[in-house]
C-alpha cells in the first residue's frame, strides 16, 4: 500500500526552524526547532543532557494576522525524552511539553495547521477518524 504523504498523526509534526530556548541544569541554549508538534519539539544543542531531565522552554511563533505580523511567545516546561549524539559537540534532543496550558497548546496547533495540506474528506466529517 502506497502512503499518501499526508500527516496521519493525531497531533502532526511540522518540519520548521523556529526560535527555541531551552534551560536545564543551569545551562541556557538558544537553538531552533527541527520539527514541532503541540506535544513537543526536536532540536539540537551543544551539550549532553540526559533523558528525563526537566527543562524550561521558550518558543517564539511568528503569527500571521490580517493587518500585521506579530510574534507569540510560549513559555512552558518539558521533559527530554530522547538524546542522540549528532557529532562530537552536538546533540539532538526530543522534548515532550509536560507542563503547558491548553491555550498555549491550541496556539501551537493552530500555527501548525496553517501549513498542513487540507484533506477534503476529513474536513467534510471532522469527527471521523482515519480508517473508520
């Protein structure tokens, strides 16, 4: 069976570089996301931080409004769920947003949704789940 290329996750990921700050164990990192969903983000930092470490996060989203562009900052807490060696001085980390309020999660979801292709079948029946 050939995949259609549409994102089928309940909470899709967006491959996009967004300004992202991570603070953990007395270290502050300014980086960019490689991908993001309303549940977490994947990025690169220059120090090893072990999985299950709690981190503070600041994410800046460029929001398009009718009259002007603005930036929305999301401050939340997360937990590193995966750390991968990229090379000698760089590490990829996957962060789960463990403490984020619903309005912030909704802002991230709406931001991501504006870049995803619209599925007419799903739009026609928003309550219908894939494969059912």
